[in-house]
C-alpha cells in the first residue's frame, strides 16, 4: 500500500482548468496502479481515471477528452489535469492505489482513503 495526499482543488468557473496532485510517501508510486476517484454529495464514489506502472491509462466516459492523468516518477506524484470543467465535475476528488480484479470486473482500492481535495465548478 501507499500513502497518498491529494491537493490542487479549488473553485473554478465552467470551462476552466485545475491540476490535481496525488503525492506519495512511504513507497515508490511508480510500482502501483493509481486511480483518481470523485464523490459528489449524496452520490457514491466514482472512478475517474487510472494509470498503471507501464502508463496504461483508462478514463471514465464522462471525462474523456477533458481530463488527463499522468505521473512524474521523479517527484513520486500522479496528476489529474482537468480542462473544460463542467458543473457536474463538482466533487471531492481522491486518489488511491488500485488493482483490477477480473472476477468482479472492477478496480479495488487498497490504501486508506484520505480527505481528498474539493473541486467546485460554478459560475
């Protein structure tokens, strides 16, 4: 497991951009598949994007073409560049170590959930 701290959220107008950071401590981040999740009030946590050690990337359909997940191994950090933000992107964003579990056709998070970073898109 890795220890992860999210940062970079804030208030932005529709169409604006933010870059979220997921910083790791206690392990080498490049050894793990890392995912960004988000959770809006009253809704369940939603997987947004994943990046594997070999930089295989997946996005949920609603963010394709707008969000970019990347990693900087030298800084032991995973980023989520969020462009063309929409009000429906408003949520608390979290990162976590994940593994694909073929039996359940889903990723499973393994690290302790942090506090996340709040993204609010509003005019």
